[in-house]
C-alpha cells in the first residue's frame, strides 16, 4: 500500500456511520457505504474514525488532482500501519471493471512482483494487479455479489487445469488431482449463489481466482518467453554453481550428487516450487532414505560378522578394508537418520519457508548444490562401504593357494566388475562403445590426413622431367 500523509481533520465524514461486518473467519471489517471504503481499522473508536475521515478525503482529493476518473463502483481500501515508529495510512483503489488495484501517485512495483524477475510488459503486470485485486475481494468479501460470468470463468479455468494435469506430466498446475476435483465440486455449488450477496461464495471464488492469476503471472502467461512446462527455466540453466569441487565430489560419490542435482533442479525452478511436485519429491526422498537405512543396517551386520571370522585377523589388508567398509556404512546410516530427523522437518513446512531454507544454503562453498550433495551422501557412502567390503573379500579369496578356487573366482570377479562399471558409466551417460567409435573415427581421419600429407611431400620431391624433342 502507498502511504497517505495526513494533515487535516474533517467532521462531516464521521457523521456517516460505518457498517460493521464480520468475515467468515471472525475478523471484523468496516465498510463506509457513502464513499465505498473498506478497512480493518477500528472505526468505532472516535479518534480512529477521525483519522479515517482525513485519509479518505486525502485519497479522493489526490485522485482528483491526478485527473483520475473514478467510476461509482471504484472502492477504496485503507490500512493502519506503523513505520519507523510513525503512524501511517496505506491505501489503494479497486477498479472492478478492469480487475486491478491502482494509486493516484507513482508506486514502486517491486512488492507486487513477488520476486519474479524480468517483468517488463504491461500485459504481464496486469496479472500481478489482478492477483492483488482478487486478494482484496478475499479480504473484504462482504457487501458484494458473485457475478455469473466470474463463476463461469472460474469453472472453465479449473476444468482446463484438471485436463492439463491428467494429460501432461509437466503440467503447470499447483494442485493435486484430488484438490482439483474438490475445487470443481465447490464451484458447481457456486452457481446457486451468483448475483446474490453471499460473502462465503464470493470468498471461495476470490481465493481460487487469486491462485490461478498468480500462477499465470509467475509463468509469464501471454508473453514471448512464457513457461510451458513446470520444469522449464525462464532465465536459462547455469552450471556456474557446479564448481571443480562439486565435480570432484561427484566422481568420488559415483555420480550421485549430479543425479540428485538434476532431480532437484527440476523441482526448484527459478527459485520457485510447485506444491504438488515438491510433495512427490519429498515422498520419494523419504522412501529412498528408508531403503538406505535398511541396506546400511544389513551391511553393518555383514561387516561385523566378517570381522568375527578367525582367519581374517591374520590378514591385515582384509581387516583394514573391512574397517573402512564399516565406517562408510555407519556414516551412511548416521547421515540418513539426520536427514530424516532434522532436514525432513524443514522440508515439510510452507513453500515460502522451504524456499528460504534452500536459498539460505547458497552461502556455502558449493552454493545451492549443497542440498543435492547432502542428499547424495547416504548413497555414496553406502556404495563405498560395499566397495571396501568387496575389496576385503577379494583379498581373502585371491590369497588362497587353491588353484581351483582362483580359476573359478577370478573370471567371475572380472565379469562382475565389468558389468558393474558398465552400469555405472551408462547411468552417468558415458558409453564406452560411443567413445571407442569416436576414437577410431578420429584416428582414421588423422591417419588419412597424415598419409595424404606424406604423399604430397613425396610428389613435391620427385623431379619433373619432360621428353626431349628429336
């Protein structure tokens, strides 16, 4: 809201009584029928009523001086605020015909943008103003009716949202299918309340329209760079945060940080999160964490049992590798429990709190990639635990003097290593066959060029002779 500077008092306004209304949630609002003014300030207090009178006169006088034509349906909203220990009155006008709010003076649009960058065109700003318009209707649903065309428009929008969510895996909808079905059932009931003063129906329509308009604004609806898929970034994807440290850690943890990063950045797009996709993402994380807990517990029992074998005590390399395996598995189990017990709580709050929590991690060495790195630790440490245990088991197997055991175990072990490495490389989009074909193609081209170069040099060195004429 803009600030109104009060410098006078009027008594004529106080003579017209304010209408006291009670909202659906029990909050009191005050409505002045003569000037069409809404406020949540206590107009029954004489001093507050005098200040309201001055603020109203100031607002209408400012609009008149700015040559702004005010339609009889235009409303004025006033809010009492404290700023730096000083009493001020915020205000805005509401135009129902254009579904916007406006002021009679220049107003900085940054608070309206809700953190969205790159807003330039008026057609785009219109959705931000319309979002605020529906917020006003939501705050003051009393003394107004629900137009039939608004109810029909709302139904069309929600029906489209439901169809888009059903047919597209990357739908922009912020609601689950169950919520959309509930919304449609409510909207069907609104048709009996159209063109009547039913504040609850007005509030329902305003709440839904606000969310839908906000979604259009955040996705640049009607703009050349409109977001068409929920995981589409409007500002371009950057790997700047993936520094050399992250890339080194990614190799050490078998590509798990990069896989977590790709999944994470499909959820957090342009510092914005869609509720339905975030819940699915968190549910998947919890399922993975439960699995890591089970695997870590099993591996821990295997390592302890392996160390209890009497013959292992005499083999120092196998014992050391088994110790390393145990430590890695314990690390995986501890990190998983910490993620479930502490981080999970921070990720279950409101989307605003979640985004603040994630953005707050950008101050670390890895930047925003700290979160994917943290999520990759249980898997990476568990894999290292398995690798160290496999190495300890290999020491025990290949230190035996039995030729039959070695002749069977060695090729089997080599085949397993090859298959595992093949799977790991393929999962990280590294294909040996493609690399080999590319290498052969380059070698063939270089060899051909070298042969052609030698042939040209040979031709240049051979003297050219011409037959003599008799």
